C-alpha cells in the first residue's frame, strides 16, 4: 500500500484551478519527483501534502489514514523560499522549529550539532541567519526539516540556487536518507536531477496530471525513438536510406528518428556496417527533458498557437 | 506539547532577552522619576536665577512700594527714568520694567516693557500681583477699611471628605483622577506599542516566508494565538516590572524629593491640593488609597484591550504584504484606540454623566475609558460587570474574525486585498 495517497484532490482559488483532480500514490522509501513547468501547481500540491492547505475536494491519506494535523509531526518540509528568523542564531532557529515538531530542546540542539557537521556547516551554531549566504541558509532550512526524523520529507525546489559542490552535499544526504527508509517527495523543473535521482515521477501541467509512473514506465511509454550512430568513413549511405528523418548529422556521427521500430533500426545498422567502419550504434530512450517538453507542449495547445 | 504554547514561549523568551526590552524596562521608571523630580529640582533653581522687574511709578500713590511688598523676589524700585531702564532691559540686567502712569488707577492700566518671552508663569504672576494691589488701592479710595478688605480677600478653605460605608476618609478625587488619567494613557500607549509589535512580527514572518514553516507544524489559528499570548506576556511582564521598579525608585528617593519640594511642587495631580491649601507634604506621605480591585480591573482591561486590538492587528498584517499596506489597512482599527483618548478630558470632568457611562461600556473603548472612570469616581458594580462581559464577548469576536483573516491572508502574496475581499474571507472562511 502506498505511504501517501492522493485521491481526486482539487484546490482552486476563486475560479482558478491550481490543482484539478490529482490522484497518485507514493510508495514508502521511494524518491518521488513532482515535475512541472512554472505555475503548474506544484507548490499548492506540496502545501496540501504538508497540510498547510486543505484540499477543496478529494482526500489525502497518510500511511492509510486521512491526513490530520497530528501527521505534521511526521512530515518534514522545505519550502521553495527560505523561511528563517534573520535576527536569531542558526541554533535558535533550528531548536524552535524542532520543538514545534515535538522535540525537546536538548534533543533538538544535540541533533542540530550533528547535522551541521554532516552538512559541512560546523561552527555555524552562533551565527545570526542574516549573516548567512543563500546556500548556507538553504542548508539550515534543510536541517530544520529533518531534525525530527520524519518518515516523509517534502522538498520544494531543493536545489535551486545551490552551487555544484553544495548540490553534491544535498544529493549525498538525500541518498542517505532514502537508503535509511525515508520517503522523499520533491518538486523541481531541473530534469537532469530527476533522471539521476527519482524512482517515480508525476508530471503536472496547468493543475492536472499529464504523466505518472516509475521513471522506467514513463520512458518506456515514450518508447525507443532514436538511433545514434558513430562511424569512420563515408557518410553518404545516410542519403540513400530513403524516407527517414535525420535529427542530427555530423562528420562521424548521426542521430536518426526511429518511426519503424526494430526492423528499421536493424536495416539502418546493416547499411552502416556495410559502408562504414561502425564504432557505435545505440537505440536511445528519450530523455526526461524531451518527454517533459513534449508533454507540456501537447497539453498546452493554445499557448503554442499564440 | 501544544503548538500555541511552544510558539508563545518562544515569542516571550526571544523578546525578553533582547537589549531593547531590558533597556526600555529599566529606563522607563527612571524616566518617570525624572519627569516628577525635574520640576521640583528646577523650582529650586528658579530662586537663584530670578526675574527682575523694575517699577517706574508716576501715580504718586506709592503703588510701587506696595507691589514690591507683594513680591520682593521680582519687583524692584526703578532708580533711573524709563529711557535708561530701556537700555538696562536690552543689556539683560533687567527682565523688564513696569510703567505705572500718572492716572493709572483711573484708567485701570499699566504698561509692561520686556524683551518678549519670559514665559506665561511670569506674566501671570505680574498680572495677579498688579490686580491685587490695584483692587486693594481702589477699595481704600472708596473708603473701605482694612478690616473689610481683609474679609473680602479671605479665601475659604474646602476640606474634602469622602463618606463611605466603613469610614470617613480624606477625599483624594483629584489625585485619583490624575492617576486614572495617567493609567488610561498608559493603556493607550501600550495598545499601540504591543499591537505594533504583533503587527510587525506577523508581517516579518509572512514576508520572510517563516510562516510556511510554522504552518507545516501548526494550525494557523494556533500560530496567531501563540504569538499574541507570547507578546502579551512580554507586555504584562514589562508592566509589572515597571510598577515594581517605579515603586522601588520612589521608595528610595521619594522622601528626599518631598523635603526638597517643601510646600511648592509642580506635580500636576497635586496642584489641586495647593489650591485647596492642603499640606502637600502630608498628602505626599499619605499614599493614595488604590484598592486591589482597581489594580485588578486595570490589568484586566489592559489585557482584554491588548488581545482585542492585537488580534485584529495580526489579521491586518496577515492580509498585508508591505508596511504601506499595513498603514492603509490598520486605520479602521486604530481609530477605536484614538477615539476614546480624545474623550478622556470629558470623562475626567464628569465621570458619572450618561455620556461617560455609555462610552465606557462600549467594548473597544472600555480599556481606556473604564480605567479612567474606575479611578475618577465610584463606578457602580453592575457597570463594571457589564463592561467586563461586553469586553470578553467582543474579544472573542475579534479573535474569531482575525483568525479567519489570518488563516487565508498569511499564505497569500501579491496584491493587497481590498476591504471587500477581506470581508469575503471572513464570510466564506
């Protein structure tokens, strides 16, 4: 059974539907990506999952029970924009937010020290938040969300504004948490990270789900549609292939759209072998980025026309 | 542990340990001491730097001598003619000179030459001295004998005695009215100070997006309630510290002040006694009889008023996006703090009038006006009870109202909502 389930969840502001009939489940211990372009309704969705907002329709189940205020104690949340008291120290911020999640002050402080070390932030305890850089406060914000060891962690655009070194630190920690059984749900529009990280994804556009499933399933659904070749020798065989679309063509490589499936691929590879010294031939799945762009365009016809 | 409680405790602790709080708490009683002591000290200094008014008398009735006898500290006999006196005034050797013309009594006028300024006090002193001397002189001219004159000039003392069921005691209405006046201003100031703190801190949490973290751990209503409780506890704590510190400071230096002030004091509340020819020193030594009930009522109305207004301020800040929004949105609430303070002089003069009774029963006015009346007069118990009940009802109403605005407003960003929109939030909830 899914750890977190959304059933026909809708939320609207006036007549504007921020979320419309959203249904999906998040399996325990998985890394679940919520993808979508800006303004798709990701943040509203995450706010309902963290019970900051209540759905206007539908229901959310946490571990099989309808989501209640008490469940907030078992959810960690990092909002998109950092929210820390600028005039308080890092430690005071962390202690306060952990206390709100039900920790005692000593436990909160003890874990805060441990986490600050883990996140390469040793010695920040007494620093005022106003002295921190954006990346630094992002780390503090993240620590605030995990001190109470929540089984569900919700991250809204966790990597935005981080330098590559810090992204690595975050990726490490997230992988660690996941392997220790934490279910992690995060939103992003950076597709490369999703390909690297996610087990499952839901892609939403204009408040509605347009793709949902494990990364494998989603990719499989779009099928193998691209043949990449690398070769030494004369590339003129490409011109004799007949009715194929050549997506990219360089001196010693080409990418060809596969519309005829495996037989077509075999035919083209045979041609290449015959006329050139073939070094590599690969049938490639579409990247998530391609799926994303295609899906968003497909579900947004008016805007393309405009 | 309850979230509202954790929030309240955090608000209290993080505010009480700031330098600002400590400084304000210690400085305020010293400020009050300064306010009381300064006029007394200054009145002592005044003797060493007196005003000097030379009198040039052409009346031939020896009016100058009589004026000098009336106030030797100020008036001196002019030794030179007015033309030279003028130079002395300009050289600041004299404050001014008084010219009593030949027919001064008939024309009933004299002329005072100064460089201007000098204060109203000096002016009043000269005027009353001249009038007293002239009246006496005219009475003599019309054949009145000195015995009659002293009868006319006699001032009747009014000893004010208050009758209560238990005993007869000295009536301290004037002093108590002064205290009520002071306390109603304290309530007024604290409503704005602490309402402002709540408002700014709600806005800070909203603009810094801290509220999203809070809302992922607690109900918006608990967040609001916790904040108001915490800040209110700071206010109450400060008030108690002020009362204790002020009492302590006066216990230490009060006697010194009294002996220094002697019979003359500028303390406003005590001027009433001076006009009644009471002995100031004994009054000062005899503390005003303030009952525990009065103190309890003051604390209740301060707290209820604080909760009433600061929840509304919290709702306003939640609906706002910027400081400017707050300025616009708070006006319809702030007006109810300002209005009663404008009627305080009215209530002070006639605390038992129908208008006073009605105004002090209006819930948002009673924190200021009922406090005023409780000290200025004997308020019937049913009026106190009615205002307490009304205030409690109004406060719960304000919490309900502000809670609905807060819940929706706190996560909304962008344009400032109109009053119509806020009304819709309240209704649709």
